[in-house]
């Protein structure tokens, strides 16, 4: 099974930014652990701070991969274009958020992409990626 994790803006700063919210581990370090834990999966990782690049990546993999784990960062709450991109592809998308978006500022309570995703996991820290991989690996 081929699954890609796509992270949006500012997630390249995990481990250094707002440690009280996002923890102190870089995603690259965590991705190594995911590869060990899910050795039976072919995992890839992509991160961009640019909305159009995220859309391009969704288009690129959205018809040939078995699953996408997507954390849109701040674009989750603002991007109709990313929502439309997820709606346009065939590959199932699991939405992940490290923090509990419903326990934060009110503008973060709304996700424009959830309705196009297979499901949403929010508030379980980096463990949310494990949950999404587990779900997607059993969905196919």
C-alpha cells in the first residue's frame, strides 16, 4: 500500500514552534518512527507552505496512491481551493490536526476540507498520524 502524508504551512517548524501546542519533536524524526511502525506500508512525506503546491501534490497523487494523510495547517480554515482539490481526486484522504482545533480560537473550529475527507482526527498530537495510517491501511 502506498500512502503519502502531506503537511501544510508551518508544520516544517514542528519541534521548534509553540512546543506547548505542537510538542518538541520534528516531523522528520516522527516520520522515521512511522516508517518503522508501519513497515508494511510504502510511506512518503511531503510538506509545503504554499497553497498551490499542496493542491498540485494532491492532484499528482490523488489517482494513484492508496491513501493520503493531510494536515492542511492554517489552510484548513481558509482554502476552498484545497477542499475542491480533495473533492476532485479518487484517493481517500484522512484529515489530521495535531492540536484540538475545537479547543482553540473560534476561527479554527471550522474546517473547509472535512466534508471532502474520509474522516478527521484532531487533538491527539502526532499520534493522530498513526491513527490515520491505521484507518487508511484497513480501508482499502
